């Protein structure tokens, strides 16, 4: 507890809490269509591929909006960008409550609610901006634990929809969305780590190989998280014939692990290195996705997904321990860029599952295809880390200590006692 208090004192705790709450509520809205999918698909008699597409629309839209919002945050401030995005999400919820009465309008609503998914880069950069480099992994893990909003949605939305109707849920969500707006306006404080760079400088991370390696990793860790979180209610409902409410509850149990372990992923990366943590994470993801293609029972499948979500959550925390080390002065833009591409990957799972079910009668090939993509990404990570540890990060992905770095004209000698000696 003492260490945690020291951690909080090293930054600005109210801003970190505001960023967490902002991301938590936005994440809850972002997966709302996924939680409502069994209700909506039943009302409009959707095919498996239509279900997958409907679920993927908010994910895809959120991905598209992430980079523009992150860029806007660099110019008007992350606090102002966060408040603006929440007001737009509120508009989308009101649209869903008052105006949606067809499948095409559900898709339109999905685009508006996708703005909630754009909150990611702003939330993490805002929450961690006050903390020193060696504490940013944990700070980003805490802010990023706002993906626990998935748990809230899966726990409360299906029962409310069963009692009041699925459209009423969007109206209720609009009311609750006022809370993070008020907290952000009152308690958050813009971090001092924002520099007024040119647009070209802000966009430079788009053209760097490291950025695209990070993108690919995040397609698996976060794309997998958001894709599965949105699709699992439909999967449990169709695969095991459970009720709509039970499908939401089972998804909540699985996603709870991912939300909780994200903080652990950030902490573990600070301690053992983001690269080492990601290596372990990918092994778990690949194995669980392959096994998930052969469902045995509801209980066993739920446990399997809980393990998978724990790995995905830890992977998210680990990756964003590395981001501020690679781009210390453009963390918001870099985070939003990586988040954008990663979230685009989230639309892969619902569509792959829908197409697999429609064309083969089974979800197995959807799981296999994702496991294959994860295996390719793991190989890319292992190759990239050889260069990373030589340039901008320490061994295993730990923070590089300056007094341990050597200049090109320094020679390294070993004393008789075995200690390292630096001499010019």
C-alpha cells in the first residue's frame, strides 16, 4: 500500500482517476451493441454474417476515429478532447433511444457509438502524462483498466433489455454518461508533457517501422479483446443455447479477467520488461484460441476464454508500457495510431466468426484464423526486439537506465572482480 501511495504522489491522482472513468464509461458504450446483439438480431431476423457485421461496425468506426481524436488532443489538450468525445457519444446514445427502428439505423447508430472507442489514446496519455517514465507502465495500466466497462455492460445491459426493451438501455446509458463528463470537467488537469510540434512531426510515427510492428501486436492483444468481448454474447447464445441474459453473464465472467489483469500487465512490464511479458502473453493466446475451436461445455469454454482474456489484458498493458519509451513526446498521437489499427483488428473476429458459421456451420475456423495471425505476430515481435533493445529500450523491454548506456567512443572493460568498468 505504501508503494502505491508513493506511485500516486509521483503524478496527479485525480487526473488518473478521471482518465480511468472516461475510458471505463466509453468502453462500456463501445461494446453495448455487442451485448444487445442477441436482442437486435432476433428482432430483425439477422443472418450469421449480418450479426458479425453489425457487431463490427462500432469497432471499425472507433478505430477510424482514434487517430483524429488523438491528434486533436495534441492541439486543444487531452482534457478538452475527452469532454468533446463524450458529448458526441451522448448524442449517439440519444439517437439510439429515440430514432432507431430498422437494421440500417442500427448500423448508423453503431458509427456514432464508435466514437466511444476513440477514447483510448486520449485516456491513456492523459492518465499517465503526469507520471515519470519508470511509473508510466502502471499508470497506463490503471487508465487502461477502464476496459472493465465491458463487465458493466455485459452484467447490466441484458437484464435491463429483457425487462424494459433493448432501446431503453441506450436511453439509460445516456443518463449515466453524464457522470464521467462532470468528473473530467472538474477534476482532470492537462499534463505538462504536451509539446507544440508540427503536423509532420506528429504524423512521423505513421511512417516508422516500429509503429507498424506495434500496430500488428495490438491487433492481437486489443483487437482480440474488443472483438471477442463484442462477439461472445452471440457465440454463447448460438453455440450453447443459453438465454440472452446468461450469454451476457458468461461474457462478463470471461472479460472480467482481461480488465483486471491489464493493470498487472503494466506492472509486470515495469518490473520484467514489456517484451518479456508480451512473449508469455502470445503463447497463451495462441493455445487458448486453438483449443476454443473445439468447445466442450459452457463451463470449460468460459474458463478458457477467461484465461485468454487475462492474456489479452496483460498484453495490452505490456504494449503500452513500451509506447511512451519509444515516443516520449508524442505519446497521445502514437497511442491513438496504434489503437486505431489495433481496433480495426477487432472487427476481424466478429466477421471471421460470422463467415465461418455461415459457410461451414461451425465457428472453429474463425478461432483458427485468429490463432494463425497471432503466431505470425509473435514471430514479428521476436525479430523486432533485437533492434529495440539496441536502440531505445533495455533488455527484455525494461526502461533503459541512462547511466548504464555507453557512448560510441566509450570502451567497456571487465575488472578482476567481475564488475563492469567504463572508460573513455
